[in-house]
């Protein structure tokens, strides 16, 4: 099972994983959509209760080098209906750890924390080329919605209502 460490997005471990994530996305981004746009997260968006950024490591691993993934949530504008919304950002695991269910665990942990912060709804965007990510979101109860942002890297937008804590 993975363990989670809360860090600033400017932490060395976070920057290393975000750099690997952006490199991975850039190298696999569909050429038909132009160039991938890299945008490092704003640190102030990931400070509780406005948001949180987590690093993932294998249970029992002590060294910082053992961090193998990351993901965060940040508060965004309420929905048109007034629902308090948080957005999932940069959910990523290194390739050697995929297939263990850690992405699903990380998503659940982010959902739990969003609910604790008062979220009514969790949203995210993704690209159609990330088929495994889309399948994870759908199987985790997210449904496709109209675009809620203008992310040029995104082709699909998802939302999930959260149960009150």
C-alpha cells in the first residue's frame, strides 16, 4: 500500500515528480493537438484548506528517492449551482508502479481530503490519449461534464458529487 506525504509544490521531491510528469505528458501528447503546455502549479493553491499536494511512496520506504507519484487538489470557483468545487491536478505515478491500484488509492485520498475541506464536488480534466486515466475516473464514479476551464491540453472534463463528511 502507498503512503502519502503532504508537501509544498516547491518541495524538491514535488518538483522532481512534477518535472517527470510534465516530461511524460509532453512526450506522449498527440501531435494532432499541437504542443503540450506545461504549467507548474501555483504554491498558494495547494496550502490547506485551499488545497493539498501529496507525494506517494511505497509503504515502509524511508528515502525521499522512494517517492513514486504525486497528485493534488485545489479549490476552484463554485459551480453555477453553488456547489463548492475542488479540482484534481497532476495525478501521476511512475510507470513501474502502475497496475498496483495506487492511482485509485491516491484518487480516493484526494477525494477524502476535498470532502474534509468542504467540497461538494470534485472535478478534473484529462486528455483522450490517457485512456487508463479516463477509465480510472469513470470507474471511480466520475461522469463527463461540459468543459469548466480552458485547459488547451484537455479533451475531456469530469465531475463527481462528494458525500458530506
